[in-house]
C-alpha cells in the first residue's frame, strides 16, 4: 500500500478515490469553513496548540527559531502511525499522515539528548539547545497524550472483544527519540480468571516485551 501511495503522489496516475476503493476506505471531505464538522481532529489541533504553548513556555524565540519549532512540531504530528502496512514489525513501516503528504516517512536528524534538568530550565541553554529542548518537551507530552487517546474509553456496560494474537500495536516507551514509534505484534495473550485479556507478549524489532494491554 505504501508503494501505491508514493506512486499516486509522484505521477498522479491514480486518483485518491480509486486508491481508497481498492483498499476499502473512503475519503470524506467536510464543507468549506465548517470546522465543527471535524470535531475529532479539531480536538487534536486544540491539544497540539496547548502542548506547543506549554513546551515553549517563557522562552523568547527569534522568528527563525519559531519557524524551526513549528516545522519540528509539524513533523512530530505527521509521524504518528495510523495503520501498519504488514503484520510484522520488521517488514516496512507504519502508514503515517506524512505518506499522504509527501509519500514517505519524514526524516529527522539525530536528536540532541539533554538532561531532564536542562529541559526544564530553558533559560540557561544556548539557542540551538533551546529549540531542541522545546521539540523534545512537545514530543514527550504529545506522544503520551496521543497513545492515551488510542485507548478505548467506554463505560463497562457491555463486553468488549479481547485483543488477539497477530494484532499490530504501538508500545508506550518513555525513552524513544522524537518521531520514533515502537511497533509490535502480539504473539501471546494472558487472560485472567474472568477470561479477560490483561497482559500480552509483544514481539518487536528490538526484542520481545511483556506488557499490560494499556501500555
């Protein structure tokens, strides 16, 4: 599917409608000047704005630094995984919003790892460290909120299906650099006495993890 998206963006031989039809999904467009029709993504925009302001804090940025931070934030938002292209974490990559924009995953320079104390005290950093710290702070907060939003929240009025082996999942990992997501495939599930799965064994390209289904 990734190759088809790239080819579609490259030479425009296949329309988005035809591409969507071949993979059983539709492109639905809202009317112009009606943002309230898109409550789901407008809520995501609100969250991103809030975390961006929080990450910048009291830092006094120059115009080019603001532009750099905004581009970095845009890259972080467009790096989020939407769906896996295969059932193996070692094969290919997850489809992200960037694939629909530029046809491939957004590249990023190796991040500058800063001590937590320096990330919280932005006033003492040099200018390039300041921008890096803002990006890392935004990534830390936004990626955590995004992964939390993927969890289904419903009142326990009806039973929900258990997670099954072969399911592709995103694993919460605190030490990942910006724009890096840890994908895995569930190889084994562990149910409680009530038959509900609460723990899973997940295989990734970095090894095998035993995690609760919430993380």
